[in-house]
């Protein structure tokens, strides 16, 4: 019976895509939550990169402006960091994102009791159930994180144009922007996986008889 419980990764991916498509609007809400959190993270990181590059020009007016914006600029320093307030806002937004993902995934598990019970009755192992939910979260996490990083980078660039004018284009730190965007994407994927672990374990530990007995 071993061949009945072993599912290729390609087939698992296809099943996850079909599941997301069948629950498109719920998946969209979960993904949008991640998009907003990653957008804010990317915006914060890239804004600091741009401001840091502008500070390196040595223009005293830019230094004074950055101080008024709440950045921590040391006397005589050529680099800056986000203020504690900004860091806490970013952390809280990421925590809210994780809570939202956990809530959405728990509701998804509740709606899919019979589906989970059917898979377990057909011989699906616990690790397959966990893989199924983790793969769904990975797909949503990747899509949401890439979109969020893109919108965050665009917003940071537009705000920098308003703050510093056309000099932003010349001094734009493209390499640092790419690194910050990649960090935001990896963080978003990590948040998505973190948010699905608990619901996935609950689904995997569910007894087939109890799942099939639940009224939808």
C-alpha cells in the first residue's frame, strides 16, 4: 500500500494550486494581508537606503531635513537608521500580519474537515497534510511577498522624489534597494510559513472519523 500514500511534489503543487483557485477570494484576502505588511517593510527599508545615500552627499540641508523626518543622524555621521518608533511600527505590522494569516488558515482548516478526512481515509500520512498546507502557504507567500516588495519599492522611490527631487534618480542606491527588496520577500515568505504551521499541525492530527462526522 506504500504507493497509495506517496504523492509526487509536482502533483502536490498542482493540488495546492487547484485548492487556491477553488478558494480564490479567501486566498486573496490572506495574500493581500501579506502584501500590505511586506510593502510597508520594503518601503521602510528602501526609504532608509535612499536617505542614507542622500546623506552621504554631505548636503547640510538634507541632513537637517532627515533630522526633522525622525531619522537618527549622529553628529558628523554619514549613515542613519530608523527611529525606535519606526521600528516598532514595522514589527507590529508584521505581527498583525502573522495573526491574520493564522486566523485565515484556521478557518480554512475548519472549512475543509471533510476534505482532510477523505484524504486521511485514502491513506494520506500526517506529513502529506502538513506538506499540502505548507505548499499552499508558500505559493501565497511568494506571490504576496513579491507584489508587496514591488509596491513598497515603488512607493519609496516616489516619496523620495517628492522629498529630494530629481537628485533621487542620480543617487538611487540600486544595489541596496535590491538587497532590501530581497530581505522583504524572504521575510514575507517566512511569515506565511510561520502562520500556517499551527493550523497545518491541527489538520494533520485530525482523526479521519471525526473529520468526516463534522457537518458542513
